[in-house]
C-alpha cells in the first residue's frame, strides 16, 4: 500500500498503517510529535503502537534538534542475521541440546558473563577500534559511569523482553542464525538520564507532552547527548557482533561434521538517530521501532516467537525517510497478554519451535503481536522480500 496522510497536522504525517486500526492514544502521540517546532516530517510504520512520549514504529525528522524519547530507551536496539551453509537435512530430530548450548554460551534475562568477553578470542570477530570505543566511555554522563563494570560483563548478553536468539530455516531449507538485542542496561540508563535532563530545559516547559523534550543543536546539552547516544549505539552493535560470534562457535561445535560456513552478516539498528539529508535539508532522523531501508540496503523484519521473519532489501522511498517497520509490532500490552493467554495457548502457538513454553514468556505469545504478513503487505513500497525465515529454535530471556 502507499501511505495515508493524517489531516490537520502541522507537518505531514504519512502513515503506512491503516489509521482505523491505530490506538487512539498512539494517534494522539503522533499529533503531539507533529506540534514540535523543529519537526520537518513524520513517517508512521505499519507496526505502530503506543510508546513513551513517541510511538513505537515512527520515524521523526527534525532540524537542529533531537528528542531522546523518540529514540527509545534501548538505544541501538536492533537485529543481526547470517545465512549458513547448513540445511534442514543437517538438523537432528531433537533440537533441545542446541537450545541448551546457545543458552550456555549467551547469558539471557538479567544474567551476564562472569568476566568480560575478550573479542580477540572469538573466531573471525574484527576488533579494530575496540580499545578506542571503551576509551570513549570516559566521556559519558557522570551519573552512569559507575555502571562500567556491569556494562563490560553485559557485552555479549541477550537481555529479556522481546529479545531473542533464533535458529531458522528459509523457504529453500537453508539455515540462518538471527538475534535481536540492544545496548543492555547501560543504554537504558543513558537514555533515561538524558530524557530527565531534557525535561529541565526552559525551551521544553510548554510542550504538549514533557516526554517530548528535545535538545537543541549547538548547546552543551546536545553535545553531551550526542556523545552518549552514538556511544550507546556502537555498544549495541558490538553486543550483537559478540553474541553472533558466540552463536557461530556453538554451531561450529554442534555441527562439526558439516563444517558450517557463514555468509556476510546483515545488521540493522531499529532504535537510533542518523544524520541524513532530505529536500536540501540536513536533518536528524530518529527511528524508534523502524529500520533504515535505503535503496538496496538489507534489513531484518522479525515476527513473533512462533511466526516467520523476513530478510528485506530497501526500495529507497524518501516519503518514509528511507525507512520500514522493525517487526510485527504489539497489538496488546504485556499485562493484557498475561491475563488473556495461558501456557497451554503458548505451547499451541509455538508448536514445532524448540523454545520456552512457560508462564514467564506468555507475554511474548504470537497472538500478542500483529500478523507479520499484514505488516509486510502494508509496506510493499518500502521494501522487497529477499528471504522468509521460520524459526525452529528460539531462545528468549
């Protein structure tokens, strides 16, 4: 479908979702964002839903300003995927051992590594700039510096919620490795600190929603935020790289006879800020629950833990600021899902997938998410499908 423009907004709100299906509270958030003096445009993805300050599934282009709440608290959260030389014929009948080995290698939930992972000991992982990256931690906000020890040990760990590690098959029977995670607790701490700092600034006192507080270009507060933001985005990228390297090591050991090979990794953020140029303007583009989908650029759009996911290639649609959805998007809150569904429902909806089926992950049940096929249909002018994946193993926090 092409987009629908929301009437009555100060700047164009272009929606790739059916407005009739968007929650009232989410529509109000979109209208609130459109009132910001610095905004130049707003693109709404088909997986849009209510979030803190700004909706999840929105792309906000601003000139000379950036809104921390429009990035999301898990700065740099995103996806990585890699195709392997393995096929469905290489898989054992029982995949429970493989899931256990992945869980042993990659800490999940609140767990972390006992000691920081040394990337130099991981097969094929590039380490250029590693020391410089950690050296720049000295410049982050004083309020979170004491988190460095935890940040070191959490590097290469999954977290909880909707984060996952998956072993997938595409429609040809080829095996893919895929994972979803972000900047762990350190990114969340930095995001919440800077949202609080922005709320104190005088130019944000009369906003329709104080959670939409912004930093303005050429101010010390903006400089401090940009430093921490881009550092956290890099942390998230390194986190996924280390997890993927650990994942590959598990696969090499478990499928030693098959001698698995790995193609180039596809990686994309979906909670981040990028400096981009549109209609002759240099803009700060925040994607909160959205991926960049420039012409020919590869991306990953996952479904839920019991449905398919997609490897895509961007079509470079500038009406969407070269963006696409980041996944299926929730259609009910975690609390609603827990009240409505049981472990039995979860087991039924994840039949054929080796995964947790206990009460602790009922809030991630597929029915709590929008149908991924519908989401893909609504953004045919944003991306083209390269491969459709179906998980056979799903590790969650």
